[in-house]
C-alpha cells in the first residue's frame, strides 16, 4: 500500500533486522510494529534511538494494542507517533508525508544550527584575534606615549638647564629662527 502511494519501502521481519537495516539504509522514517518475533517494537525503538541519526529519525509505532499503557510506553521509548490497527491507509499516508515534511524541516534546522554554531565559533575566534591585536596596539601606544612624556620631561629639564646657563653666561647669546630672524637674546 505504501509503495503504491509513492513511498520507497524496505522491510525487516524482526527487531534485529530492523536495527541492521537502519544502520545500512539510514531511512527517512521508520514504521515499527509493537508485536514482533524476538525483540519487540518497544525495545527496538529504544535501541534505534541510540544509533547514529536514530535520535532524529521519526518512528511511528503500529499496533493493535489500543491501551493507555502501550501508547505511553511507545512515547517513553522514543516513538514520534502511534497508530492503531486496523490501519486507515489514507490517514497513514498523509501522516507519513506530514512526518517526512516535518523531518526535512528539522534536518534543515539542524544543518542551519550547525552552520550558525560554526559561524559563531569563527566570529568568536576572529574577535579574540582582533582583541589581541587591539590590546597589542594599545600596549604599544601606551609605551610610545610614556616614552614621549619621558622625552618631553627630559627636554624641559635640558631646556631649563640651558636657560640657567644662558642667563648666567658672561657672553651674549642670540637665538635665530630658520629665516634668520632674531627670536630672542640674553641680557648680556
């Protein structure tokens, strides 16, 4: 019925085969009967959820059990949805298409989240690198400012000594600018 509705179907006869096929095929969706030989559908569902990509694959439990305990247990072991028998094919195919659309949207969301996390990591790295560069530049600038202040202080000290020497010198001292104009002179 599902193949006639356009689905590609692979069948497993028991829980162990289901786990093996799941690992090989990585299906988009799993329909899982609760009553299977050997490992039942509850245990199979729980084990599917532990496999790589198993946590993100929709699993629909099918059963003739329509009791509260079976439904609750299905969801507890990780089922995405629960369908009771007899199965209405029209409802089931619509539900499967809905699940597949929802799963594709979730996969796209996971991909975008991964891209976003990678982008955030790259941006954080770039911010750390730029911050380190800015800190280095600030350190260098502080050092240059400190050296300039020290040089200015030294220049003031030397200028003060020179002024004392000029003021106490018996010789006349004349200061000229670059256009040969007299800027100042000593009292002598």
